[in-house]
């Protein structure tokens, strides 16, 4: 089992949760993590893995930290 810390920002905070630890059997891609979390890729404007912005679909390893930011609206 590997543990991945997920940090949620703004409207992506699920049930008011700011962060949680997700346990999965093996390394997974960020897209699979979003599927597990029930978050659509288009609902994430910025995705950081260990503090680095990624636009690809990297594999996540034990103790990685994923931060999810939604698109910003306003006017």
C-alpha cells in the first residue's frame, strides 16, 4: 500500500476537507486518482505534485503530495 496526501483548495474542498491521505495498492497516475476522488479533470485548473505544476499524467508514488486548485471565476 502506498499513501498519497491530497490537498484541496477553494471549491474542490470535499465536505469541507482541506486534505486527506489516500491509500492505494500500487503507483497510480494522477488521472486515476481524480477518478477515485470523483473529480473531473476539467474541474482542476492547477494540479501540483510535490509542489511542481504538472500538465501531464505522472505516476504517483508513496508519500507524494497532490494539490488541486479549481479554475478561478469572477468579474
